[in-house]
């Protein structure tokens, strides 16, 4: 069935004029709000292809990273985003150049979306010098312009993101900071401390809770006396939505941005999502949930599949076009991987460099009389 | 407490002192001729309390750079719990002097995030005891981010507030955190003594593009010190990481920071009366530690006493002594280097006990006499 200027109804999809698709999302659960995001999302072919491409790139990148980890060329902690792509792509679709994001250690997707593509991410995980932190940060500490990481301590980045929002307000630059964290982090005391100050000062911050139902091995049912995380802000309004539907995410974010722009202060978005992998590569992810459950989500709620079904079913996009994107993603990941594997690590002396942005002195090394001169060789600091 | 700090040197008594090389006589002229102030050499033009010095440092830096703002409990409408930020809210308003709820972890993280996004926050802790609630933000978020981002994200924040023992506030309100923060790469740690130190170093800390932990002392807030013309100027900045010789000497080097500098200077005064000329070094910064100044002094005096109010275990004194051991300076010592520290106990309340838990000038004098084998 091809999209044309006629009105067609397929399932709950309606085709409209201008070859844009109008798609109905699930209704949103709202708390402490008078209205709700629109359930009708408009999708152009261009956007459909872009969202599909971004989600494919992320999915393929994370899959390749998982494989490299099992081959032991990536070390330490490695938290994969496979299954949660729709949140990053949907939010990113709404962001303007002055907006900022901060998230936890499950940060590879954001580094790709807001940075220079796949290669700096993969190189960073391999510890190479073309990595986005020159190999000094690793999986959990990736930063690019307007993206404040990549943070290792659960919940600690929530006040940080609130502070970035304070800076937006102070500088009057019209920016909004989206602070993403998980269901596990949502119980942290400092999160409530952040909500409190954000509300008092009406800070332009969106608190995005990526609720994938499990904080490592502890389900929301076991960790949270109140499971409706979008209501836990109390005096901060909240919206709960299907985080696997990239259009629902986009519309909820659009609503949240409008809410913030009207000066009403912070808002919470609870994205119901799912991670296929374990908490990290050290967690098989099967001791606290069944394989059937994981398969069920893959089959019925996969974000790529959900988008694909909508756009193919309505004829907005052809199978072929999506297949091309798939190939493009595969190729891009391979290229980035090959390039990263071929790259080298920074020299060992750099262990003593870039500790401070303003320090001329020595750094004590392991041996009792060994000192190296501190130098600045990395990126130019953004806050001088 | 308004005391003028003027130290006058008396002529030396030639007692049985073991002196390495320089004959005393050659130096006596130099020594008596100099009327040494605790501060810089310029003629005294003004007395200023430590509190006012800190206040003027913040005022001047807020005027100079719009990105500088103050955040903390009671900093705005209360004029500061210890009145250090007095008048600043009235002058600069809500945007630049922000009162927070009693949520250290939250507001410290917020201040740190604001620094990452290009502002210059001064984050005040009512005392550093409460900063323990926020220590993850100070060390992991502020201290390490520059390194983890390979230089991309610097964190130009100042964490300041009273540190260490006050008077009668007991165990949970009396800890010295100098050693804790000085331990961590990525942070800079400053522990000033007098008004000139406080003004110059706080201005330097605010201008510094890296996170600085600025450890003040509540008891010294009300003490007046001489401020030179230079120190009163709006561009008076002292270098972080450089110690100051508060009182030159030749028989023993006494190293201290913050309140312990006062203790050491009083001890030096008493020692002078016994013919021992102590060189008192005011560390000013704990990280970077000015070891060169220490080494230079010890190679002259051949004796070292480190004085601090904090606990002995893994303290600043331990670090100084370890560095002496590992360096060429070790060979200049005539006697083992020693430490005088706070007692290794939680701070008690009762006055006599509290006094027994902190170093006094007498403790330093006794130690110096023992080291130099003077009766």
C-alpha cells in the first residue's frame, strides 16, 4: 500500500497530505499536569530514515562492542544501550544547538549522536588515542560538546545536570539540559535534592528516567516502594511513556521542552524501556529475568522493529531503503572498528599529563624518585 | 580578638647551640636590624580581619568576572553563617548569591555542574565537616573530570569554608580535612593563615580554572592582620603552590599551615628568647605542596618540625616527612624530622581535654629544645 494524497487507515496509522505520516502513539500517563503530549506524531520520510539510521548505527555499534568485549580487547566496565535506542534518538530529534545532555555510564549512544560519529567511541573503548577522551576515560567517561558525559557514580550526575541547567538560566542562553538516569538511580537522595532546588529556582532541566525495569539485578518492584517513578518528583510534574517508541519519545520531549520554555520549571519524563543485555558485560542478564521475557521484548517491542513496521506498512519508506541503511550501518561500524583497532594508545608518559588545566610542576610516579613534568597535551579546555 | 602581629627580635644569647656552618655574629646585624612583621615588608597601611579579607576577595572577583557566583547555606540573606559573605547579597542580588536548602550533596553537585558549563561558582560549606556529605561530588565529579575527559572539561570551582577545630564544638564539628583533599590528584588545596594569605589566595582560587578546596579557619576569622598596600589592591593574587617564609631563622625549620602557623610563630618568639632562631614556613597550599621551600630551609637549618592541628595518621606532617626521607634533603638533617599534630582522638568537649588534643606553642618549644639539645 503506497502513501499518496488519499487518506488511508492501516491499523492505527493514518496517512495524510504532504507525504508525511501521522502516527498515533500510546496515550501518555501524566502527573500534576493539565495537559499531555500529543498522541498524534507527524513523521516525514526524511525523519523516518534518519531515526532508523541513528538507531541502526547505535544498535550495530553496541553489538560490535559487546563482541569486542568478549574477545577481551575492551576492558573494565561496559554498559550497553541495545534496546534503549529510541530514547536517545527521539530526544535528540527535539534538541537545538544550545541544548545539553548528561547521562550515566550507559553513554555510548549519546557520544555517537552528539559527537563525531562511531569511531571516537569505539577507539575510546579500545583505549586508543583517537578515542573521544584519548583513551584516558574509557566506557563511562566520554564527553563531547554539550554532552557532559558519561558519569560513573550512580545518581551523581543528576545534580550535575541540574547545575548545567542553572548555568543555562544564569547565562540566559535559552538552553535546556536533559538529565538522564535509570530506575536504580531514581531512588538516590541527591536526586530529590536536585528536584528540590530545580523547582525552587525554576531551572530549565528535564529529568529523563530510563526505566528499563532492572537496576543491575534488582527489579523496580524490589527497589522502589513507589513504582510510578514519574510521580516521585511530587511537586515536579511527570509524564510516563513507552520508551521503545521513538515517536512517543519525541512528542513527550517536545512537550517537555515547551513546558520548560514557558518558564514553569523542571519536569520528569519516565521512559519505559528495556535493555537486551545485562547491566554490563559482566552480567549475563538472565539470573533475574527469563530468557523468554527478553525474547518477547525483542519480538514485540524492539524500537527498530516498531519504527520499521510503521513506515513500511504505510509505504512511507521501502524495505529496500531500510536494508540500505542496515548495510550502511554495518559498513560504518566495521570501518570505525578497523580504524580503531589499527590505532595506538597514547604514550605511557601521558599518564602524568592533563591532570590540571593550570599546573606547572611535577607529578610523582610509582618509583620512589621518579617525577614527570606535568603537561597539557589533550583537548583545549572549554571553561577557561 | 584584635591583635597586632608584630614580632621583634632580641639579641641572641650565645647558648650551647649546635650550628653547622654560618657564624652567628655575621648574621646578628641583619637579624636585629629587621623589624619583622608577620606579613609583607611594605609599610603597614591597614589592619584587616581575615573575614574582611575573604569578603573583599569575593567582592572584587564578583565585580571583575560576571561568571563568579556564591552558593551555599545562609550565604545570602543571613549574610553568611560566619558573616564572611556579609553585604554581598545586598550588592549582587539573588542571581549571584544563592541560598540553598541543607542539602550538601545536591547543591555541591549543582555548583560543580554549573562550573562544567562555564560558570565560576564559589561553593561554601558551613564547615568542611558537612562537606563529607558531598565529598563524592568534590573528588569524583570536580576533581577527576578534567583528567577523564583528556582536558576537554575543566571545572573552575572553589569549595570554601571553615576547616578543623573551632572551640568547644566537639567531635563531629572539629575535623581537619587537609590531608583528605590533599591526597587527591585533580584537586588543588589551599590552607591560608592570615588576611593577606586569605585575600591573595582566594582571589587566585577563584581565577584558577581548576577545582580548589579552600580551607579556612573559624577561629582566625576575627583576627586582624596588617595588609600592605599591595595586598589591598584589586589585583593582588598569590600563587597557589608556593609557601611563604613567615619568619626567617637558622636553627630549626618549623612548617605549618593555617592556625598552626600562629602556634609556630608564638613558639618561635619564645624560642628566640632562648637563643634558638626558628624559621617558620607558612605552607599556604597543601596541594601542590611547596617542597622546594621546605628543602631549601632544611638544608640551611638541618632540623625540621612539622606542626598541624589535624590527626597524625596519614596527615600533612606524614607527607612532609616522607618526602624528606625520599629526597636529598634527608642528608641535611642533623636530627630526625618530627611532627607535632592534633592528638589521634575524636575531639572532646571539656575544655581541658580539648586543650590536650591540640598543639600549643609550648609543645613546639619543647620539641625544638629537645631536637637542638637545649635545656
